[in-house]
C-alpha cells in the first residue's frame, strides 16, 4: 500500500498527466490510488482517461460508479459520457435510461421528450438496414490509420508514424507515434502498408500532421498540424492549426500557416468545396455552440481569406462536430456526437438546399456504430468512398474502411396497416356503402372510408399506438373495436368489423326475452329443488344429531342408572327387569288399603325415587286366584292406585308413577285350585312390585 506522502505525489503526477492529455500515462497511477482514494475528482479523471483512450468498458464502469455514489453532484457531461460508453458496449436500453432518468430528476420534460424523439429517430434509421457494404483495408495496422482521400491514382491518408526517421517519440494521449500523411497506390489496396510512403516534401514533421484537402488542379494542399511545445497554451496543450502547402518541382513546399489560426484554440480538418471557393473546417474557438463546431471561410482573390463563419445551429451542437466533407452537389458530411447517434462520433449528412444546410440525418448502418466513425470522403460518383472507425473487429485503433452505398437514405416512421372487411354479422356478406371511421386513442377522427361492393378497407397507421375503428350503416347498429399496433414495420393488423342489423337485433331480443322467461322458470324450479334438498339435508342432519343426542343421552342414562344400581342395594336386576326391592307390601284379603307396616316399608322406595328423579316407576299389584278374574283385576288396580296415591302424597311427581293391576294373571306360586295352595302362598301372590320402566 502506498504511504500518504507517495500517494500525494502520485496523485499530483497523475493529475498533471491528465491535464496535459497524457491519458495512457495517467490511468495506471489513478488505478494504483483507488484503494485509498475514491474521490469524485479522481473517479472523473480515471473514467475520462478510459473514455479518451476508447476503453469504453472501463469508462462505463467508472462513470456508473460516479453517478451511483455522487448523484446530484455529477454534472450533465458525465451522464452523457456514461450514455456514450454504454452505447459503445451495445447496451442502448440502459444508455437511454441514463439520460432519461437524469433529465427526469432535473425536471426537464422538454429534454425527456427530445431524447424519446431521438430514440424513435434512430429506430427509423436502423429499420432501413445496412445501407452500405464496407471493408477493412489491408493497409491498416494495429496503430491509427484514418482520413483517406482518393487523389488520382493514390489513396492519401493519415497514420501513426510508420518508420523511424523524424522522431521516435510517442504521443502520450494513446502511446502511439505522431501522425503523418501517407500515400498508397489506389490499385494496390489489397497489399499491406509496405507500399505506403510519406508525402514528398516538407509537410511531415516531428509534430502531428493530420487531415487534409487538395485543390482540383492538385497544386495546393491544406492540412492540419499541431503546435509545438513552445506554442502550447498555459495548460501546456498544443492546439491544432491549418496550413497551406504548394506543389513545386515534385514535392510539397512553402508550408504556410493560415491567418485565422490561434495558439489558444484549434482549427482542424480542412476540406474544400467542389469549386475551391470555400474552405470548411472544425474549430473550438470562442463564440461557437460548444466544443468543436464546423465553420467555413471564403477563399478570396490574391490568396486571402474571409472571416470564419459558423454553420449555425442546424449543424452545430454543444458537443463535437468535426471532419467535414463537401460532395460535388454541395452536401455536407461530418461527424458528431451531438446529433442522434449510435454512440461516440457518428457520420451525418446535411443536404444543401435553397442556399443553406438542412437538418442533418444520421448516415445509418453499418458505417455508424457505437464507437467513433468519422472522416468520410466520397469519390465523384457519390456512391464509393472511405471512412474511418475505431470500432472493435478492426486491425487496431483507427482503421480505414471502404464503403459502397447500396440503399438510399429514406427515413420513415414505423408504419403498419389496419385492414379488414365490413360484413353482416349474421350472413357474413359484405356491407357496401358503409362507413368505417379510424380514430386515435382520444377519439379524434383521423380518417373515414366508405366501403365499395367488396366492403374492404385499409388504413395506414403508426406503430406502437392504440386506435379505435367504428363501422356504420343505415339499418345497422354501429360497432367499434380497439386495435393496438406493435413495433413490427409494414405489417397489417386485422380490423374487420361485423354489424348487426336492427331487425335482427329485435328478433334476437324477442328470442332472448323468451329464453329469459324460460330461464327464470327453470331457475325457480331449480331453486325450489335446491331448497327441498337443503331442507332434506337439514332434516337428515337434525335427525342424525337427535339420534346422536339420544344415543349420548341413553349412554349417560345407562351410566347414571348403573351408578345408582351399584349404589342402591334395593335396586336389582331380575332377568330383563330392573326392580326396587322393598319389604313385602301386602294387602288384606279382599281389601286394597295399605297396611300400616306397608306405609313404613314404602319410605325406602320414596327415598330412592327422590334421589333418582329420572326414574319412572310402574307399581304392579297382584291378587291370588280366589274370586273371579274380573273382580281380581279390579281389586289389583285399586291396590296399585292406592300405592300411587300414597307416593304422590309423598311429593313424587304424578308423571313418574304408573299404576298397573295385573289381577291373578302373574302369580308367584301357581295354584290350580284354591285348596292347592296354602294361605301363605295366597298371601305372597297378593304382592306389590316396583319395576323401573324408564330412567331419564
């Protein structure tokens, strides 16, 4: 781990490298400092260093960290760079979300709508498909090659210094050699860069020499060169300038700086119009829209120049506009990261009409990508040409690609069709002379169609929208439906409508009314049956519960009875009967009144009945055989009644006492005749028994 003193020294050194645009040197120092320092400034500088050296994956990582951890402190520019980094990685959905979220949080509904329009615009560009056939040139290397222009039999282009000679110094922005201008035989493009040679003369120096333009007579060359250290600005940045050279005796001489250059800002990427009367270039001078703008100067007689004129807000934005090119029709091609693009620099075209440049359009795929695409030039046919890109899949750094346009730039909003037929709902036959109305989701009428004999119709509509169709015809009921289009272009949605005639509606209503009545009758019947079933089920459930309660009560009664039998010795079982045994209750011959001793003997019975209020008792009295049967039955009933009255008089409830006279029908001792039994036998037959007939 770095000590605090060394960490401070490395931070100071890293910041110095960053300020001087030595990004490749700054990155490892910042990475080394990260464990101890994740300040917003360090993260910004690290992310910017990766961004400026086109390591977009690392740039996106640290811009994401910056936005996530420092939120509202992060300026708009860093949200934009995160957007561009994510586009380079192909994550367009997240890239768009970054800016939409930012402007939503800022409360800028106008910017949110602008970004949404740009998303739709790029979708329309992408829908065209690949407009060009492109090919990576064989002369490309792992270092930078760009800015190719076909000049007669040669391809002239810019590249990192290919061979030692002027200087072996590296450009510390990206640790490649400084740029020079090279030429390569146009008929040998299939050969590597071994045939490429520096421009003859004094154009190439130890500094950068970049993009150029040449007059139609091939006698004057305008090109870009950067200042040396001695002319750097206070931040030690050497700005770019435009120079002029003349073709004399087979080489380029008389290198002259143009008068509108400055040591405090850059002029770069010169290009002439077709008649050589105007020189277009990019500059970050004060008074522009922001960053680099595209300007032009008039080339006057005597080798003088007019004042630089900004091409205006149609072309220039607050971001970068660079690498202008003017085709033979006067149309302007340029690269920008401020107009709607796929990420980083994209190439745009602005038509020159009625004396001014129109709103530019993205040139489309596959010329444009998520990386820098720039420095387009076209041959005279306007179809063939070259452009440069640092996209993945090339030889390395910036590469030159040839291009051939094979599709026109026709930008259309996504459209679909809603088509169908207006038919009779019952017969399925077409309905001619009907009206079909197309409305938007708010109900505003967009278009109306009157059907012919075939009753077919079709409306062109936008993608990803909701529409409402309504069909009408006299003697028919109107009908409408909602249709949502999707994002698939040039497809048709079925919008057929079927109308029901008013006569058919009345017929259907009559049928429906009859069915309703039948349904009500059926419903009432079903309801009655349901109630009956419910009542039956409820009754069955009630009986079941009653039975269960009876069984439970019987069980409890038996348990209670058994407990009483066990407790009372007087209560005994006799075969299938339960009786209360007392001393004999006897009656005098031919009488039914209770004897004195019998009344005393009944006191034990009364006690048992009071302790067991659930007992229902039958008093069964019997006679001997003396006397006739009817007399004996009457006598025994009187005796039973006499005992019952005595018990009732002893506070035993009437409903608990049953008096039953059996006469001579149930003797203890069977007597065939009166003389066959003793007096004692006759007396025992004249008995009173107490049988428990219920125990509640």
